[in-house]
C-alpha cells in the first residue's frame, strides 16, 4: 500500500510520521488487500495561535470499483486528530465495501417479475 503524507503550514516530524504509519498499518490490517493507496494531510489552521485547529484529512481508494473514502479529524492535539480521522476512515470503508457487496448481490439476483412470468 502506498502512503502519501504531507504536512501543511508546519514541518512533518518523525514522531508524526510514525503515528500516521502506525494508524495506516492498523487500517490496512483490517481490510487486508482492499486499500490501494492512502493520502494523509496534516494541517494547523491557526498556526502559532493554538486552539482546536489541528487536523488530519485521510483519503483511501478501496474496493474493486476504486471508490474513494475520505475522513477527517480535528482536535487541539494532532495525534488525537490522526486517530479520529483513521477511525472515521475505517467506518467509512466498511460502509463502502458493504454497499458494493449489496450492489453486486442485487445485480446477480434474477428479478422477481421475471421469475413470476415463468
């Protein structure tokens, strides 16, 4: 799995990179070979003014339809924002994969009107 990590308005430290990679490994382990690529953007809206403005935006291409799931987390602590974003991404990925499974099932089932005509 390919991971693109970028920090906006501040420098990316090794500790932040490690935190993102750890969450990405957990995410990838849950979905095995489904995620194709991850994009992670870390940002600090207010810069040096502090406050609840540190965020993480994560997007993943998943499934055979190559759909994109996007999630974000904002907190005063960037590490908590990373954890929250990956938790939301996990939920969104589950929902996306369930939707695609349901679509495949309904597409493969014969219609009830066709069965009634027989």
